[in-house]
C-alpha cells in the first residue's frame, strides 16, 4: 500500500523555498507539506494568481506535488492565553500588529481562513497545524482549575474555530490538528473532548504524530484505531525517552533540544521508541492512504544526512503489505 512520502518544510524555513524544493526533489520525495512561514508560503497572498502559480512551477520543476500546507504558528495564536513574547517570536508583523492579545487572536484566525483558501488554490486538501489553548496553562494542576474554567476553555476553542472551519468547508479543505502539548487536544482524552466541543464536524480531522504520544506514555497504535475516522494526515517523527538515570524528567526541565539532561528528545526516524512497524500495520488496517510527511527535528543529526535517511526508512515501511498475522498483531495493540 504505497503512499506519497512528503517533507514538511517547517524545519527548513531558514532556506529559500526554491532550495528546499531542489533538495527534496533530488532526494526522491514525492512532494512537500509546505510551511506558511519563511518565504515558503504567505497565506495573505492566496488571491495572487501569479504568486500561486510561481509556487506550483517551483514544485513542478523539481518533480514534486503539494499534499498539505502547514500553519502551526498562526494556528497557535488563535486560542492561546496569554499572548506574549513567545508569540511575538513566531508570528509575522502582520499578525502581531500592535500586540494587543485579542487583536492577535483575531488576525491569526483570519490567516487560518486564508490558509484554507491558499490550499484550495494550490490543489491541496489538507492544512495541518495547531489550535492553541486558553487552558494549557492549567495543566500543572495547581492552583487547581475548576470544571467551569476547563469547560470555558473548550467553549472558547469551539467559538473561535468553528468560523474558521466554515471557510474550510466552503473551499473543500480539511484541517488536521496535531495532537500536541500546549494545544486544546494534547493527549487521548483531551482529543475526545475537543472533538465533542465542535460536534465532530467533518472539516476538523487529526494529524497523527506518534512522537508526542510516546513520551506521554500514550499508545500511538491504539490511538490510530480509536480515532481511525479522524486520521487524515501523518507526521513521521521519532522520540527517544531517557528517564532511566533518575535525574531526567518527563517535562524536560526547560532544557534545549538535544541536551542530554532532558527526559526525552526527538531523534532520527527509526532510531527512537516509536513502534513504527506496528504503526504501519495499523495504518494499513484502518485504510489510511494519505501522505506520510517526514518532520525532521533531530537536533543531534545533520538534517542533510537525516532527511534522505528518513525517506529511505519510510519508503521501506510504506510499501510493506502485511499478512493476516500482521493485522492481528496491529489489532492486538488496540
């Protein structure tokens, strides 16, 4: 069951889009999941036909297709509270404006609508990203958050995202939320709650990224099965958990990526703790035929070495057609 393998350009946005497309084409990727920052894509130019055609021409010259857009940075600002210097560091001047928090949220929401419009213009059917969350700040459990505060957080998410999703419906594109710490849905049960908050509407799907599940001790294979009707995009990123020395903590101690004192870190795909073979068996079992997007985020390996290595690893797994026994093994994980 061969699926297209793409490269997410988010961690390559320091390079010009032309250069990233050239590299991905030479390595043999089928396409790109194009990030909406750097010079890769600007959602505010969705109605500039010359701009859109220029991006399509660059892809065509390098033998690539576009399967999804990624707008995690602006999506993060839609619901976040507080809005602070962290957001200033990741947002464009256009979205940041004068920094008034509610103004930032509203402008970010408009850019997410524009991202859906740009995806449709480019022929992509999926936008991956984050939602932000007004209640992530409550995750530490003390001071304790009341049920009313948590309920209000999910209502805020629904109130802010439903109008965005209306535009996704209008243009025939779906949003794939990446289940990830700091978002409204960051683990199994918060995913259930978030889907309930928006009435399980069709425009809102899930981007399955097992790397963020493993260090939280969530079974990524069972997650695939339980949310099989909502899995519309896949990020291939690995994680290594390092908790055995009694010092490293799961919350990573405010330490930077690749610091050996962290309790977990991203690592080259296929070298970490993600159960990739069982995951692919389950992807086959649920009938997932969408793109497999390599998200390169290993701070300990040169990306020019790791990205082609990851492609080779995913290509082998992607073409694997499981036997009946393999299906049984996948279902046993659920």
